[in-house]
C-alpha cells in the first residue's frame, strides 16, 4: 500500500508542476459505504473477538483543482468528519456479570490529493475520466469498553481509484459537473489498549456528484 501511495503521489506532484491550467472550485455530495472488519485480542485470556460492520453515510465535500487544456485535473478535496458507525456486544464472565463493549470511530480531517485523467470515451456528452487519489485521515476512536481499554487515534493513508464523467453545465456561466464512483483501501489500524490489541481494516466505496466553477 505504501509503495502504491508513493508512486501515485510522485505522479501527481510531477503533473502539478508541469500543468498549465485554469482553476476550479466546488462542492460535492457523496454517499460513502464503509466496510470495517477487525479483531480484538484480550490481554488476559488471549481470546480473539472478530467482527464486521458496514455503514452508509452522506457527507458534503469541498474541492479545489487545476484543469489543463487537455482536461486533466489535479486537485485537493476536504471533508471535516466522516462517521464510520458503531457496533456493540455484551459479554458475561464466570460470575454472571455482563459488560457492554461499544466500538465506535470516525474519520477526521479527511484530505485527498487526486488526479482526474481524461479518456477518449464519453457518456451523454460528458468526458469519461479515471480518478486516482491518495487520502490522509485521522481515525478517531470513540469506544466505550467495559474492560476499561481505550485505543489511540491514528493517522492513516488510503489509495483511491475510480471512474467518472464530467462536462460543462449548459448556460451555467463557467459551471461544470462531475459524477464518479470510487473505491478506497486504507492502511491497517493496529493499536494496544490496556494490554488488549486491536487490528482493523477499512474500505470505502463512494458515489459522488460535484458542481464546480471554473475561473
């Protein structure tokens, strides 16, 4: 994953330096379908508790991008927070006591550096493009664990790939639209809390509609 991110980042930076472009700024509405899976290994019994959780959220994004004469766009998008949901379970010990364990997390300050690479194909008059990006997020853990364990927040990177279409909005006075579907695979989250160990993986499929203004 880190090698892929390094390759994509180098490509984007080279393109930014060489681009002779106009600017675009806009807002997006995106439906994110998160799929999280993880395993917690307890400190005393070495018991492994595994689980999966899926969550769909709709969030706004803002973006700024440079667009060259060939339609290549290099940009940065930002989302303040994305909630990735929560999941609870109840465990009982040998004395018959029951405790509730609630795992909850959100992605804070989500930045993405991306490139929209145009192709020769078109759909309904819009240009089809390949979307490549690198995301940086802070995974904020908001768990409530009966064991007293807490897990630290961590910065993670993710590689994004997708496909979209874009075009000018008729009579829109420099307005344009973009629609795209993307897939993101984030780095594995690994942490220890009160002797327990947790390992979690996060994937994201997003459908996005954007409106931008070129100047």
